[in-house]
C-alpha cells in the first residue's frame, strides 16, 4: 500500500490517499458539496472514479482468487514487483533530471 501511495506524492505529501476507501468517499462528497455551492463542478468525479476503481479492483481480486485460488496471488505479486521497480526507477531518475536542467 505504501508503494501505491508513493506514486501520488506532491511536495513530499500524499496528494491522494488511495489505500482507504472511506477517505476517498469523504473527499468525493466534500467536493460534490463544494460543486453544489458554486465551487469547481467536476472535481468530485475524480475521487468517485478513484473509489470505483478501488471497488472494482477488490471485486476482480475476489473473482480471480475464487477462480484460480492461490495461483492468482502470483499475478498480484508480479504487478507489485513491476510497480515497485517502476516507482523506484522513476524516483531515482527525477533528481538526475533536475540537476541537468
């Protein structure tokens, strides 16, 4: 979960906490309320879409586990390894790009 959150860092802080469902729903509801009161109209859709993706991922994971049992965990492990490597590489490459500019 920490690796997933690290992909949404902005100024050293997590800009979108993607590992908690209720927080995402709270942000969607807050932004929806702001839209009703004259704020930005469609910002709430971003958070609701994120929540829907989290819900769909959990349903897909449950389905995969029921279909392939423990073997489905190898696919999850592969995705986590690839995501971790990509995040590490991306974070490692950023400081080098800043010093060259």
